[in-house]
C-alpha cells in the first residue's frame, strides 16, 4: 500500500520550523562554525552531535557564543554517523520541529539555502506523490564538478526532470537533504549498524520501497567534497569514490548486506556488483596500499553476514 500524501503546506513553511543536524568527528572548527553561522542567519536552529572528538573541548568553547541557536551533544566515544543522526532527529522531533536538514561537518551553503530548499519542497509536494526527502545539487568546491541525481534502473539516464529545476531520483546523498519528521515514523530512522557508509543509500531504498518519492533540486547548491583525492581516472570522472582502506571495509560490508535486502532494487544490485568488481580490481592492481585494501575488503566480505538487519 502506498503511503498517504504528507500534510505539508509549503506556503506556511519557514526555516524556523527546520532544524539542522550535524554529526561531527575531529571537525575543522572554523568550517563548522561558518556552516552554523550561515544556518543561524537564515533562521534555522542546529543540533551538533560530537562523536568523541579529540578537540571536543575546543569545539565546546567555539560553539558557546552560539548557544541560543546551536545545541551541542557531546559523546565520550564514536558511536557512528547513523547513531548521531538519529539522536539529532529525535531531539528535533521532541523540540517540535517539522523538518530536519542533514549536514556533514565540512559542508558549505549559500545565503538562501534553507529558503530555496523549502521552495523546492513546496514544488515537489504539488506533484502529487508522497515525498520522503529533497536534496540539493552537490558541487565539488575544488573541481567545480556537479554530482548528478542518480537513477539506478539499467540503461536509464540520470537527472530525470520532474518539474523545472526538480529531478526524480533513486538516491540522495545525506548532506544538505531536507526530511519531513512526520514521515520518519513510517520509513524509520537511519540504520545504526552501518556506522558510517551507505547509510543514506539504505534509507533511500527503504523509502522508495514504501512508495515515497525522492527529488533533487537545482534551486540551490551545496558545496561538498565526496571521498578523498585519487589519481584513479574513474574517480576523476565521477564514476566511483575514493576512500581509505578502513572506509573500504565499511563500504564493502554494508553494500553486501544491503544487496540481501528485499527492498534494494534489483537493477542497483547488478550495477553495484559491476562497480565493486571494477573498483576492487583497480585498488588491488594499481594502488600502493593494495595489501591494506585487500585485508579490509576481505574483512568486510566476512563480516557482512554477521551484520544486524
């Protein structure tokens, strides 16, 4: 059964009804403060969840002058990105907010980001489908490359127009995404056992399987780097993302687990198997840290079967 259309009157939405969730670990404090100041200037409050950073004391001092607009939750250990998101979402819900923005600690936004995202939401709900989330166009601040809104159906193209400046998509990268809290009781929170990688991918697949739509918008841009620098031409072309050996462990483990889930699209499973084969071959043949990658990928394959659903 498809979910009912959310009761969201976009004409009455303002940034004051939204709360930004930022999960941090060893953050560059100046970048984080710049993001929080921009959100505050747009009328959007923030909740920061720190995952046991070594610079937690400096972070507390830096955010103290912003205490009217920013709530800081400091944990003594790293519980993972998904656990941090969930803690922020639950607190935002308890405080009566209607929407949350999810941000990475190094994301950068423009001066009308919140207003533009809410305008995109109003445009999306008029299309008649229940909406799980809206995501901005991501742009690499160094290369200027913009990330397409992806469709995982075989032979389908990306950036499928749904309305002017609005695109139907199967997946949204979490940073910058706008989510309605009213729908999370049906879709569910983020999967904490994934810890850090593919959290957004799994959640998007769950939402889509329940009949929800996901949209990307060109009304605004989020400046955000995905992955790490690499000489791999496939990374430079945007076909795949470069991560450390440890991140390759989480990515391997989580994606293998996700492939076993009934709500993961069949076409994505085929495409991801091809992606995994190509990326793993490249790492094990050409990367100077091939031994580390091999160890972590093998560990991820082994642990995928023990991961909690």
